[in-house]
C-alpha cells in the first residue's frame, strides 16, 4: 500500500495543536473494498480522501465504533427515543435537493465558529460525494418535512483476512449528520446515531463507526456516551463498557 503524509496545519479540534494526516495514495480499482479494510485500522473518509491523523506530538484523535449487537441505550438515550417517537426515518441512496439548504442552515446557525463555515454547495459536494463509494442517507421526517439527514457509508462484508491482518466486515460509518436547528432541543444528533444503530441491527451489520473521539475537544465528547464502544488505541481496538453507578 502507498501512503502520503501531509504537511502540518492548524488542528480543527484542538486550537493549540498542529495536525498532520496519513493519506492513502494507491491507485486502486477496488477502493471501496480497501476502505472496508482501512477503516478497521483507524482510517476515515472525507470526500474522495481516505486518511488517518498522523500528528508528530499528539495522538488524541482515536476512532470509535459501536458493536451494535451488544449496544444498550442509556436512560437518557431512551428519553431521546421517546422524545422523537413521532418522527419517521427512511434509508435511501438517492441525494435530494432538500439536503443542501438544510445543511447550510445547520452550519450557519450551529457551527459558525468551525472550519466548515461559511458553507457552500461546492464544499458540501466535495465533503459528501464520492466516485468510488456511493453514500446512503438516513432521512428523518416530521410529517412531510425533512428535519435531519445522516450521511452514511455502507461497508461491504468479506470474511477473507487482508494484508492488515484484520477481517473485512459489514458495518455502517456515520460520515456526517445535519439537522434543522429548530429541533436541537430534541437531541437530534444523538437520535440520528441511535437510528443508525437501529438500521445497522436491521441489516445485521456488526458495527457503526462514529469517526474520531478527540480527547480535550468538547464537541467530540458525545461519542463516549454510547455503551459499549470500542476505541482504536495503539493500533488495536479496546472495548469500553459502561462504568458501574
């Protein structure tokens, strides 16, 4: 496998740190299959790029995944499920023209201090779309009104050991969620993850990948609220179960 290392740049999560990425650089006709392998080694997709943090003096970005068969919602997550019980969901591989206006409003009203502001159609397309993997979209509706979208990669199942010493498996990868800011009080972000876990169970997938937990970044702390979870630490997956009360 061929990889490249980017130059250091200001970290998107920890303002006092410098970030550097390890990027998969192989010309691969089976890139979607390769991604199913690489995500097990802590990699992630953004648009066409497959990457993993490779910082000089920091290792605070660590991939998190939920083993769906043993996941149990917490008391607060059960309240979120009840609070959103009037909404309906649909899983589709067709992008809608309604997505970008919802995304633009979400970024503008909730993340105007982040690296994705100001939003644009080009930025949205480059972040979400991919020529070698067609993402799916978990849509949430309040009646006929689209109120949330979770962009989700479906990773293929193949039980043959690969060159990383891992086993390819079926899983969902939660790429990004955006929602109507008017629904923030209903914990829409948490609810959409719970819906992705539910979708994974229905499809008999093994995991839902949540991307990177970043120690010291409050915005990423929600990823430690879904128990049990596994975290990629020192090149191995470590299981974390709920601490006793």
